[in-house]
């Protein structure tokens, strides 16, 4: 306890790294007493029956993040797993119900492929694209290292007829395995095979239940911290499921479009308004589609920041854009519109919204359509910070990527958040002024009709 009270404990010191791992960004964010949400303040925010004073929690997080000892349970609220208005008993019932549901889904997946829940991770496909079992002895042995080559069938011998969805899901399992083995390998936590297996199982189950998205590269980076923060696999799964509610649009790709395209277009619009010279320069270089920023959106700065700093950035984002109806929207989406219609005259306390959402409310942007996410302004703040260098030095898209990748080591999560909030306010103000000018012009034209 004394260690965390000492001002300036680096965020990464709570997540043990392997001794040989010296590469990657270093932690800049520090846990500070009096600013970071501590376990004591967290527990004091609950009433005797379990109602959470979310406003006080958001205020503290927005000042200095969350102490790692309580990060998992705080994130469950920030991601909308639980309603702050619920009681201890109600949340315990919800938790138990979700654990049972996850167990059912996992059993179903295990029935479709015996590797799920077995503690094994496969890194090679065990079926062909037409659903036939692969008989390559090396592939079979990798999938079943505890069996002899003659017996290693991986549950694929005499496969029944598989429908298209099952085939597509089974074909993703080895890709999940390859990505899991590359995820956060600098951390001691993932030296244990059972922790890697948890990550693989959660991603395999999610890929089955979300058939529109399935599994895409980058999801392992988003899921990994949840395995570390929440001991129970089912609890980690539900946090990941809630996180994907926010981000799944980024991973939905078709032959004609990239899932993250909407956010890239928003980033282009914001940069054009806030930094027209940079936008024009990027367009001249052929980067007007802003595809060079895809990675930041897909894995939420996991590559640009240290592990501890990226977790701080995430909780800051979620606290800043938190809104009280999040739980209801996830649990009862069909009722949310009715509730909003009925309660239009009943305005919730502004303190229950994150600072970013308050600006949206103040400017009338909180409509049936979701406002621009804070991630867009975080990426915009990185571009703004690098603007002068990009204009002076970038002579091609390779240079743009190189300069942006050099955020490794000099990107400060706290400053980036603060800068993003300022850019958001400035953007809304400039858009509002532009809108007024358009209205005035229209009125002017009407006089001549």
C-alpha cells in the first residue's frame, strides 16, 4: 500500500515483464495518490445496498485513471456490463447468469471442435475450405501433441457434414492461435500456457457467437488485458463482448469497404477543419483516405504505448465518453428508444456523463445517431502534434507511416487525452460557426427570391 501512495509509480510496474524484453515504448503515466481512483475511494462510492455513485467515479478516473488493483471491476462498469443503479445482489445474479451462458456457448463450441476448452492451441488449419479434414500428420500432431501420429485425428476423422458457418468458424481457429502466440509475449503472465488457452478460448467462442464479424486480427490485442485483469474466464469474455459492442464496426469488412472506413472519413473531415494545410498535404501525397491511421483505430494505440499506458488511455476514453444509458442499450436495445421518448423531459444529471459526452450534449450532437467517438479525436491529436514534421519531411506515404510510427517512446497518453478533448471542443465550435454562416447565407438568398 505504501508503494502506491508514493507519488509517481510507473503504470508498467504492476505488470511484470520478462527480463529479456527491453524493446517497445516505456511507461510515461504514473499512478499518483490523490489523483488515481484508489480501492478505498472505489469502495466508498457504493451505497450499503450496492448502488454506485458513478459521477464521483468518473470524476476521479478523468483526473488520474484507475489503480491496477481494482481496474478489472471498474472496467466492468465503464464497459456497460453492470448498471450503476443495480444492487450487489442484482449484479451477483447477473454475473452468475452470464457465467452459465458462457459455459453453454463454450460447450457448444467444444462439440464443434474438441480443441476448444482442451488447453491446446492450434496454429494450422485442421479442415479444408470445403470442410474436409486435413490428414497431414504434422498438422495433426501439432493439434494433438499428446497422441501418437496414428491416433492424432484432432476430432476430424469421420467429420459429419459441416455447414458453411461451421466451416468458416473452424478455419479461423488456427489464425486465432497464431495471433494469441504473438500477443503480449513480453509479459510474464503469458508464460503460463493456461493463460494463453484462456485467450484462445474466449476469442474462439466470440468468433462463433458473432457470426457477422467472426474473428479478425487485432482482437487478441483488445482481449488480452481483460484476461489479465479478470481472473474468471467468463467475466473476461463478457467484458470483451461489451468492448466489441463499441468496436465491432471497425472489424466488419466487405469486398467494397474496410470496417474502419467511417472513422477514417471522420478523421479526414476533422483534420480538414482543424488543420487544412496538413489535410491538403496528405491528399497531395495520396493519403486522403487516411489508411495510414488504421492501426491506431483497430487496436486502440496498443502499438504506440506501453502496456500500462495503453490501459490508462482506454479507461480514460471510456470514462470520458460514458453515458448512463449504456447498460440499458446493451441489455434491452428494443426498449431504449421507448425509454428515451418517455423521458425526454427528465434530464439525467449531467455529472453522470463523461466529460466528452457532456460536450456532445451541450452542443446538441447526442441524437439517435451516435456522435463521433473519442478515438477519432485521439488520432487527430497525434496528427496535429506531428503536423509540422509531416508537412516538412513527408514526401510520400512511406514517410507518413514512418513519422507516425515514431510515436513509440514519445507519445504521452495523458497529454493525448487532454489534447483530444480540446480538439473536440474546438471542432464542435467551428462546425457550429460554419452552420450559422450557412443559415445566414440561406436567409440572405431568400430575400432575393
